[in-house]
């Protein structure tokens, strides 16, 4: 496919659908983990839910590097600069390892402090520590894989990640019960299965890079440290990683608020978030497609195609999320019931999903605007809006809901809805103004 000449709707379909399918299997992957954790105990399920925001802090680095790699390699390809594209790819792979190992170490050392900030205590914190003790040291596997995937995405290839995630999903179904029950490793086994499948995915994606037109990215010459390329990667990736990091901070704020209502509330939120991620899968695929298309066309100075990309993707994504919201509202209770029989956990999960059903279109505005700005080499702007959406507004609204109105857990969900719609609308307006000016 040619990202600078082929019809935009066709390219969105070719890039977004494989990416969405891949993310479907990625989400199902973690739903399998939730399912087997629930078979262990509700304490184990609450433990991995508690660990999720901390894991996401580590993953944030990998995602940011992947997005930065996609943008920089895409810009270079759009400018017909093969050498720079290969240099950025090679430097991104080594940068990913260094960043992930450093982040994993810091998070491991800060674990007790993070739990204290979340007001989390009891047996489920022990289960979270077991899970994190395997996951944090192996963050490098995912970081390398995300950098390799960024190189592939810049070329319009989202099928390779899809294939790796499909295989990882099947492998996880087999490895989870083997490690958890047969080897009797418990939560350690859950984490070990994840680390093993991530290593396999990383190897596969590296092989696909070697088979692509940017295969020289893997040469030692292109990985040899050069500050010019590292500086560009840091400038592009750190805001994107920080953007993801603040999503994790936002998750900590929400989890801390929910933890006030007990272990069942944390478990209910954990299940509901996984289900919500399934509904949001089309928007994630669209996000990846917008980043790839805008970055290449920005490099090629095809500004009208950037406008068409953002407009078309928002129209498609919003339509899908309206349908998804209706489905989520109607079937919230049976969906939560697939993972637990605890009535308190079900009630809390259902209340979350029914409020989230009205937020889904706002995520489309936020994701598309953020991806477009990232592709235009303006990664700081999405970061600022994300701080607003994930930290400042939720913290403010949740504090008002809990301490002023004594609104209970429903107040937490409504606070999230208000924060998301306000910030997403502002970010979309800013992105639209920037592209319109270029056109």
C-alpha cells in the first residue's frame, strides 16, 4: 500500500482492521488471565487488578517508544529518506531496552509506596507483589516488540502484530493453567505465562522487520549510539510515554478512590475495564491507522490527506462507539457475570459499564486528535490534554463527588465521564484548528 496516494477510507480499513483484531486478541489475552485468576480466588483477581496500573506505567514507556518510532520512521519514509528511517528504527530498538529496564527497576523499588498511595492493604497486595515481581523485570521484551512494531506500522503493516497477538492468545490459554495449576505456581505462573508469550511475540516481530524494506534497522551500524537520533527519539517518545504514564496515574487515582469501597469494588472495576477495552478495540485500530497515515503524509506535505484522515476516522469511530455503548448498557450484567458470581463485584462492575457507555464517543475524539498531533511531530500537546483528562479533572471531580456530595462509587464514575468529555472536546478542537491551518 502507498500511504501518500491510496484512497484514505481504503487505507484506514487496511490498517485499522488488522490492528483492531490484534488488540481484540490482546484484550482477550488479559481476560483469560482474569478468568484463571478468578479460579484461584477473588483475592488473586483483586491482586492483578491492583497491579494493573503499575504494569501500565511500565508498558507506557514501551507504547510511547512504539508511537515515537512510528512517527519518526513514517516522517522519514514520507520524505523519501531511507537512511534516516533505518537509523531511527535501529536506535529505537536499543533505546527501548534501556528505557524498559530502568523503568522496571524504579517501579519495583517504589511498589510499597505506590500501594500506600492507593490505600491498598490486605492479602490482595501480596498477590499483586507476586505478579509484579515477574512482570517488571521482563518489561524489555514488550519494549523491544513495540519498537519493532513501530517500524512495521510506519510501513502500513499492522498484520504482523495481529498475527503475533493471535498466537500469544492461544499460547496463553495453554500456559496459564499449566503454570498456575499443574506446576502449582499460582499468581507467579500467571505472570510467567505472560512473560513467555511476550518473548515469543518479540522474536516474531523482529523477524518481520528483518523481512521488510527497513531490514537494515537491525544492523549494528544503525544501532550504534548517535545522539542526533536519540535526541529525536527522546523528543518524540518521552511525551508519548509520559502521556501513557499519566493514563496509569489516572488509573491509580481511580483505583485509590474505588479501593475505599473494599476489595469487591477493586475486583469489579478490574473486570469492567477489560470488557470496556473490548468495546474500544475499533478506536485503538483507528488510532494506529491515523498515526501511521498522518506521520507519512506530514512528511510528504500532503496536508489535505491529513484532514481527510482525521475527519473520516472520527465519523467511522463515533458511529461504532454509539453502537458499542448501546450494547454495553444492555448487556452489562451478563458480561460481568461471565467472570464472577460474587453479587457485590457484579453490581459494581455493571454500574461502571453503564456510565462508561455514554463516554465511548469521547474516546474517539481524544484518540484521533492525539494520534494526529503525534504524527505532526507535536507530541507535547496530547500529553498536556492527557494530564487534564487523566489527572487534573478526575482528581478534582472525584474529590468533589466523594467529599462534598458524598456521592458514593457512582460519583467516581460520573467524575470520569465529565473529565473525559470536557478534555476530549477541547483536544479535538485544537487538532482541527492545527490541521485546518496547514491546509
